C-alpha cells in the first residue's frame, strides 16, 4: 500500500516535470524533434524517479523492519523483567512465609526476655538457692544448739527434756495402736504416719515438702540416725584434772562428729524446701512434666535431668526446632548438667568429711587398744 502510494505521488511529479521540460524544445520550430526529445527525456526521468522510489522504499522498509525488531526487543525485555519481578516477588513471599513460621515456632518454644528474668529464669534459681541454704542453715543451727546444750534451745530442762519431747513425738505421731505390736494405749498416732520417723523415704523420696508434717518426719528420721540422744556436757567448773580434760575433749569430739552427720541431713532437707519461681520455670522448660505450684531446688534438678526427657512431646518438639532453637536447647541442657554436677561436688565434700570422721574414729579406737592406751615406759 505504501509502495503504490509512493509510485502515484512520484509519478504525478514526474509527469508535471515532463510538461515543464518540453516547452523549450517546441520554441525551436521542430515539433517532431521536440516531441521525440521530450519522450526520451521523460523516459530517462521516469526511470530515475523509479530508481529513487525503489531506493526510498527499500530504506523505508529497512527502517520499519529495524523499528519493528527494536519494538520486539523492547517487548521481550519488558516480558523478561516482568517475569523476573514476579519470580522475585514469589521468592519474597515464600521467605516472608518461612520467617513468619519460624517466628511462630520461636514464640512457641522460647519464653520472652521478661519471662526469662522473672517467671522462667535466673531469679527463680537464685531464690531457690537462697531458700535452700536458709533452710539448711536453720536446721544445722537447731541441731547444733540441741547437741551442744545451748540454753536458747533446750532451756533449763537439759538433755532429759529433749529426750522426753522426742519420745512424746514418737508416741503421738509415729506410732499407731492399730499397727504397733505392743503399743497398748500409749500409741496415739495416725495409721498413715506409723513408723515415718524410721523410713528413709520420709526424706530421700520426698522431692518437695508439701507440709510441716512431712518436714518433721524427715527431721526425726535424721535425728534417729545422727543424734538420737544427746548428753549433758561435763560442767567446765568441775574439770580440774588432766583426765577430766581428756574426757571433756572426747565428748566434744563426739558432738562434732554427730553434727557433721546432722549437717548432711540438714542440707538434704534444705534442698527440698519449696521456692517461688522454680515451678513456673520448670513448667515452661518441661510442659509435660506435670509441674504445679512451687517446687524445690531438688525437684527442679530432677525435672531438668530426668523427668523432662521422659515426655514424648519433648522429642517431637526437637524435630520442629530451627538451628537457633536447637542451640538454645543444647545450652539449657549443658546448664542443667552443670547444676547437677555442682550439687554432686558439694555432696562429695560432705561424704568425704564423714569418711574422714570414720577414719578418725578408727584411729582413736586403735589408741585405746591394750598396750597402747597405757603408753610406753621409759627405761633409764
């Protein structure tokens, strides 16, 4: 269509040019010659015009093809850019979805910072340790005063009053007429508490003392082992001979050894004192451990070291954790392991002290063997 239009326009222009160019030869007076020359000239001119038209058409087509190729390239580039943008958007949406899922998972497996500091964190541990140490200190102080004859504890009744009090506790609480073989009408205790002052479970199987009755049973169990009967000390004013001094020192040594054993039981009872904050932390760390209310430092260590891993949900939660969550879980396990090892170290010191006391007793018995107790005579 463009080619036909160009030929029409250029042909018209050529014809007009031919009419204009044929005027000069007519004035020469030779009509036939003029007409022949005009036809020749017009043919040459038309051919030239046609050549120009062909060249212009070729250039125009070339330009149109070039522009069409450029437009096609622009369209392809735009399509590629659009595709890349859609792909990037899809990846971004997928990343946002993953981060959202990880965030929900973190919120489900990790307490908040304020929770770590107050409800589920170190403040509960510190409070639990303080409660445990205070309870152990009170127990040791009471037993020290009891064994050493401190008037602030035993008052004026002396050791006989202590024996009467403990015997009364036995008949009133830890002896039941229905279960005692020879109780008669003396035993007035409840059937459930019968023999509680003799059973190791009164102390060693208790994780947290729930009431004063359980704590008293644990105290009486320890006294039956370490210091069942305490003795009045030798009046220091009456000590006036070397033999009296040796006897007084031996009694003092016996009291110290009794208190070494008593201190171990006081520590064991102190670790079972309930402490605020530890229960909330244990419940957050081990949701399936069945923790309710305040628990003791002893029960917390048992949960972190054993009961927590007995819950099948713990193994399932591990499978859903991210790398960061697994690292935090590993750190918590290592921290719990350090706590348990530290308690083992402390108990190892006390066991070593009691072994040393047993060795001292054996050495003292050797000194009392015949032939050694009298000493060696010096021959001059």
